[in-house]
């Protein structure tokens, strides 16, 4: 009899590891899909994307709150978007940034307390599912940085987490990567200190190359992979990390800095109109192309698309991360969603 009990136990363990269903809850791993949303109009209006593809998301994270230096809050809630998100049964976790490039709201205890209280009040008033804190401080010069504000940011997240947890709400955060990213902008994020105070963290693995840099890949595969392993080594758990994925690229004067960002759909439309060949970098695992503008100047474009999205989803699955976070809705083309529905089916 004992032999059969052991056999039954081992069988149960094998079924558990294989992804069974217990009490109606699936144990099969599935990455979560977060869509960032910024109020805008025209060709980059994100509302049509939300209306058409909202059911492919799990979390809706609109940039609707801006914190001033004194802790006051500017709100830009869009009721129509809220209605769609609730209809699609999405978690609503608004994104919060700083109204000014100033750390006073962190270093001044009175302002910090006011900011936390105002944010918690906004969650209560709107019944949000949580907040995603995206505090990015850009140094005024190459020799300055905000590393001395690390403990103040830790304190802010600790205070906010305590109050949101008491309400049964999530505390999420967006952080810059640490690997091959200037310490001037990334050193404010102490991963190990922040980890206890966040449910999920968006690792913003894009902009390896950007407008002020020379032309190059936006999110090269090996760099993204290294930043995942670095974040894991420095304190975040796999189930905390949502991998930031881009739906845009940059357009530079060929071989020179001074570029500007463009949505992927616009970049692809431009390539089609001009009849230029989109090339693929095996080294960086990212597409690029060259073209000559109407003034006769040669331009260089690197961007993320549905193919790079697939490689990033593969990384998420490899490391069993929480999911992906798309920056941002309204920039992508339809093939982007085909990759998501194929590789992260909802059912």
C-alpha cells in the first residue's frame, strides 16, 4: 500500500509540474501583456489601438498623472479609454511621472508625503488597480547625476507601497537598465533596495541608441538579454520583471547624431513609399535601412518591429518573466498584434 501511495504522490508532482488545473485555476505559465498609453491625437492617437486590440492586453497603463515638485498632482484621465479598459476587463494601472526634471518631491519630506497621499487618493477615487511609478531624472550635464537620491526614491516607494498594499492595490515601477547605460541616469535605481516595495517592474530595455547618440540599434538582443540577467542578479525576481518592448525607432542623418523618434508604423510606411530595402542586422537582431531625403541627404533608420518583438517574447519565456510592457500603443502596426496573439494566446 505504501508503494502505491508513493507512486500516486510522484504522479501528482509530475502533473503539477506539467501545468495542470487545480480548483479551476490554470498553473500553465503565460506572460502578461501591458500596454502603455499616452493621450494624443492624429496618427499616434492610441485610442484606436485600445479599441481594436484591448482584449489582447492584460494591463492598461495610461500616462495620466504628473507629480509636481511640491507633491501636487496633475491628472489627465481620459474617460473613454477607461470605459474601454473596463469593458475588456483589463487591470488599470496608471503611469505616473514627474512634471519637472527635479528631485525635490523625493528629497523634501513634506512634498514626498503629499505626493504619496495624493496618489493614494487618486487610486481610491477612481478604483484603479494600482500605479506604475516612472520617475526618470535627467542630469543637466554629463558630469552630474542623481545617485545621491537613491535612498529618497527607496523611501518614496516604501511609503507608497505600504499604503497601496493596505488597499489591496499594486505598486509597480518603471526603471532604466543598468548594463551599458550611463550611471548618470540609471544609478538612482537601487534594484535590491526597491525589490521589496514593487509588485512588478518594467525594465525599460529600449533606447540603447537614441536621438542624441550616433545611429544604431534601439534594443539589440544581446543588450536586452544582459540587462535581464543583470536585473535578476541585482535583486528582482523573474515574476516581478515585465520586459519593456518598443514599437518605434529612430531616424538619423547617416552616421551622425541628431536623430528623432518615429513610430514603427510610420517607419514602415516610409520604407514602402520610397521603395527602399529594409535590411536585417544579424549582430543586433534588429532591422534598419538607409534612404535619401528630398534635400538629398542620406538618412539612417533603426527600429523595432514584429520580428524583434518575437525575439523579446522568447526571452521573456526563457527567463519566465512576468510579461512584456509595450511602449507605446498607437505606434505599432497590425503585425505587432499578430505576434502577440500567436505567441501569447489569452486562452
